[in-house]
C-alpha cells in the first residue's frame, strides 16, 4: 500500500508546508484543518493539516505524525477556513504557516503551554482502580489501563501537576496521551489550565510598575543605560511603564513585548521596576450592561437597500454590495437589520471594523440589539480570553462577531453575512507578516460560503467605487440623513494668506470660532495629523536636526510629557541632549508643533477652555476609553487629536471641527496621498453637528484649491473620484492596473542592492515572456504592456532600524499575468545570504502604501 502523506502548516517562518506520513496503524488520515502534533527539529510542534496536497520530497526521510489533537469530524479549522488560508497564502505570497496561525488562537498552535492537574476525583479513581486489580469486580466507569497510567504519572509528579509538554515524554509508553487527558478532563478526573495566561478561574495576574519614580527622584540616564543595555525593547518597555504611572497588567505587555519577562528581569533586579500579583482586570467591553435597543423604522434609502439585501439573503447565493452612504445616513442600522434577518434564518455574521478599541460605541450598538450572541474581538483580550471567545464562536454560542481585520477568520458556523464597515480604512490591510487585505479576504470568504458581503463607507476606496460603477459590486446609495441635521458647512482658510500663530497653529478665523464655541458652552475638536510635542528639535546655531542613529528618517519627535526623543520609524527612544550634538554649542529649539504642544498652547490661548488630547501616546487601552468618555460627558471643551479622531465617534456636543493643516500628507510620493487626504477630511468633518445644533468645519490649508481639499469641503465624493480616477487611468494605477511591491532589506547596502538587481532580472525576463505571448493576440498593440517593472530603487526612507531598504514596483494590466509572475518569483523570496550580508525579500500584493 502506498504511504499516506499530508502537508502540515507549522508556526515557523519558512515559506512551505511540511510533509508527514500517517502511521500505518491509523484507520484514516486526519482531515484538513485538524491540529496535529509532529516532530520538528527535535521537539514537538502543534500544526494544522493543510487543505492542499503534500509536496513530494525526493530522498528526504519522511517523519510520522505523532497525534491528532482534534476529535474525528471536528477539526479546529473548518474545511471552509482551511481553504481560505490556502487562498490567502497563494494570493498574498505569504508563508503558509503564518497564514494558518492567523486563523487559530495563539494558544492552539505552536508549543503546548497547558498544565494538567490530578483532581480529587482522579486520585480516588486511581486508588479504586488499583484495588480492583487485587480483587476483580464489575469495572464499569473505572479508568482504562491507559488512563490509569496517565493518572499514575500525574500522581507521582510534584503537586500532582505536569506541563503538557512533559506528558509528551510519556508517548512511547502511552500512545495517544494527549487525547487521553482530554477524555480524563471531560470526566473531571483531571483539570487542564493554561500556564501563560493563568489558570481557568485565575483571578490574579502579575502587574508591573516603574518604582524609582515613587521614591521621588528619577534615576540618572547613565544608571538607566547600564541596566537597559542596547535593547530598544527594554527601553521602550521601561518608558511605557513610566508613562502609565501605575500598575500595568502582564496581559497588556504580552502583545507589544512578547519577551517582556526576560526584558524586565534586570530592571526588577536593579529595583527600577516592581512586580506584584494583583486582581485581573475585567474585559473592559464585557463589563457594563447595555440597554437593549429596538430596530428603527427605516428611511426610504434604508428600506430600499434592505429590500435588495434581504433578497440576496433569501436567494442563499453569494452577493456583494457597496453601501455608499453619507456620514450619518444610517448605515449601521442597515447592518443591524440585515444581520437580524440572517439570525432569523439561523445564520451567523461577521462585522469588520477599523481598530475596534477606538469605537466601543459601535460594538455597544450591536450588543444592545443582539445581547449575548455577540462576541467582540479586540486587541485587549488576553490569549486565554481570545481562546474562550474563539471556542464560543466555534460552538455557535456567539453567532455574531465584531472585530478588527483578523476577525475575518472567525469560525462562525453557517456564515450568512459579512459586513466591512468603513471599508476604505487603511487598517484593514495588514502591513507586516501576512500582508493581506481583510476587505478582499472577506469577499473571497463570502463567495466561498455563499454569503452576503456588504462594504459600507461614505468615502469608498476608489477600487471599491470603480467595482460598483462597473457593476462588479452592487451599488446601494444613501444620500439623506434620517435626522433633519444637514451635513456641516465647511469653510476653507488659506494658510498662505492668513498666517497661523506659531504656538497654536490657529489662524485668526479658527481662533475666533473656538473662542465663540467655548463661550457658548459647546464643544470643539481640533485635528492635527502629527503627534508629539514638536516634530523636531532644531539647533539654534548650526540648524542641525536631531536624527535617529539607526534610521535615515526625518528628525526624531520630541515628547514633552515623557521628556524623550522618539523615532516613530523604529521606536528608538532617548533623553534629549542638553546641546546640539553636531556643533556641541547650540541650544535645541522646538520645530513644527505636534498635538502635545497644541494642547498646552490652546489651554493658554482660549479663555476658560478645558483641553484634552487623544493620540497614540495618551491612549493605551483604558486611557483611551476614559478620554473619549470624559469628552462625551462634556468634562472638556476642546479635544485635540490625530487621525484617531476620524474614526466613527459620535459626540453630540461638538459643533465645531478645526483642521489645522489640511494638506499635511498631500505631498507624500504615494499614489493614495490624495485619496487619503480626501477621506480623512471628510471623516473628520463628519464629526461636527451630530447633536441638535448644526455643526461647522474650518479647514486650514496651504493648497485650498487642491481637489482633494476643495471637494471634501463640498462633500462631493463623486467629483473627487472622477478627478482622481482620471489620474489613475492615465498611469494604469489601481483600479485600472494591479500592483505588487517587492521589498528587499538587510544590514548591508551593497548586498541589498545586489539582491534587488538579481530579483529584477528574474522579473524582467518573466515580463518579457508574457509580453511576447501577449503580442500575438489581436488588439494588443494599443494596450499597455501586461507587466511593467519600476525600479529597483532605494525606499523613501532608505535606512530604518539599521536596515537598508530597497524596493521595486510591478505593475500589471490584469491579474492573471501578475499571479503567474509572483508564482515564479516565490521560491526566490525570503532570506538569503548570511551574517551581515543576509537579506530579506518579500512581496506586498495590492500595497496600500508605496513608501
Ligand atoms: P452611519 O453609520 O451611516 O454614519 P448611523 O447608523 O450611525 O450612520 O446613524 C446616524 C444616526 O441616525 C444615529 O444616531 C442613528 O441612531 C440614527 N438613525 C439611523 N437610522 C435611523 C432611522 N431609520 N430612524 C431614526 N434614526 C435613525
Ligand atoms: Zn529610528
């Protein structure tokens, strides 16, 4: 009989599946999506059986699978999700193991971090079973011989407890030991807990805080450096603790600093950081109860959209629509009523939203309508909470899932609806690791599941808009608001004509408007797309800027609250020098103002104004929610912030929105610079006048005639889109062409450049082959070349974190030749070379940003 082989996705960065053989004694091969334990590099790793045929490896010895960890017929990943993973790995040219890792909670793959404990009942059962051996009786209900061996191993372990990884050592003696502990746990003869995230009912977790500040004096920079060493991570971690000013739970450190325990060790030993077991914080979203809400009688626009969508749902076939509605037109109510319909048909739904932590209001609206059937997936969940949520979703206990991009992989049974809210938002594209677009994956998943896909936006991405115009997506429009509130009036103020105050960046017009608003007891939002106290520190003698030592990026940003210079590219943090490091004499002056400085200046400049600030520095986890809640409770008059403020917040008290520099970002050499600016201005402007009083918006900008700004001021999406699409068509840029960006990086400039040239040779040869084939087709003379290579060249910021970065852009007139080319390129990507000449190459398919 021929050997049965399967391909397994393992959580390692190599771009391939790994082939294993099914032991001859197993009646059948494990099904795709099932988790398996396999030997890998002298240890046991948990991986997933792929929904793809195994690679035949010539000559290599094929190892045997050790165990299947999922019960037969119930693989962890459904076949539907396993297929989706294969599509993502192929389309985005992403390592298959990393893709499967996106789809499963971290605790289910990789190393088994669980611990097993003998229970009281287990100990009794073991004793009873031993007595039976001496005096045989009816043994119904007693543990089997194999189970007894597991119980005995536990009983002889210290404390009656073993790490699952140690149990694996028993496999030669007790085959199937991992399945056995599952059975034993089900009979309550043992309990299983997750080591890392604390036991099942664990109420406490380690908390950390910076302690030297408690004693009054900050530790001198030299002493700090001694304990920090060269680790940027350690410095950043210490700064985070300092910034928090209070106890920070381990759960919050684990995400940003996976190695936080090791990083903290020397700091704790040096007395800079204290550690204490404290009560575990509750999931901030699950804590409060919410007033239930009832469906609202739909407006004519809403009713028309719903009628179409309900028809799609009833047909039970894949259908995709763009819900194109002005801000406040009631798109969310459409989602809610559509999902209610899907529920009535016994189906489930996924709602993807940008950065869920920023918009608790939105998930609250779903919980108010659907109560306990909603699972909210957000980045603040601990690994254990994430697993809990995943299991509840998988069981069907929570058929409605709301989350950021990775929720597109949520194991919702009988999926009938996928909504992508604010579908144009850049956060749906993951920019590292697996570079996928959750919006596009959502469409693929919906097609495979015969579900209804709904993309909602007031300012659709031009790709989506063009698909709607050309009929690939159904175009549902909502042009009116259910309330009588009109869209706010927008006034443009030319910064070229009206000089802004250097401290506040306010022109006279905007200052007057702010003063009036605050005097009238109303609220205002002031928006600046730049965080930090000042973007630069500038020498008053020689004019030198203070740069990051590891990057060629523009100067570092000064953060006043923490008195630190920070590189926003690589995370490097340092205390500001006393004098200019270039000339050694000059004093350092503050350059362009950032949000932090505006906050202080406004508080001084606008009489009686209470000012709050919201940006990535002020808003870790609960701090963010608290700031938003404070502003909504009207405990402040002005909120200063970055683009975080553009996301769907609803502040009824806000009647004025001021944008300090509308054209910031327009100058970037990026094909989406205009589109981003238009979207941002439209969204921010949409924050004004959501209460009973009409709102107004003031946009300060140098280029007030630029269409991205002028059309945003007129709320005219279609005019903007027509103008921008003309430009895109001319250059064969998306949506009229398709892009893939190849990035090459490494510590050595020459090695990086050489690798880029080598890849370019491969790409040019493939492009030439496609061109020759293409030239034989009729009508090809006028058409653009099927594949074009632009570059290679150094990236805009050539050095980041001591790595040199090069890039080249592949532009294709249609998808098939691009996908063919990428498959040719695939085996040549990844790491190459060694030591300091090591280089990394990867591809970003449908890149959002070319910088
Ligand atoms: P969008 O998601 O398009 O920005 P929302 O769904 O947030 O719009 O709706 C804006 C406001 O209008 C909300 O306060 C919502 O409660 C209200 N609203 C939506 N639909 C209706 C309706 N049919 N009747 C009355 N009010 C509605
Ligand atoms: Zn840097």
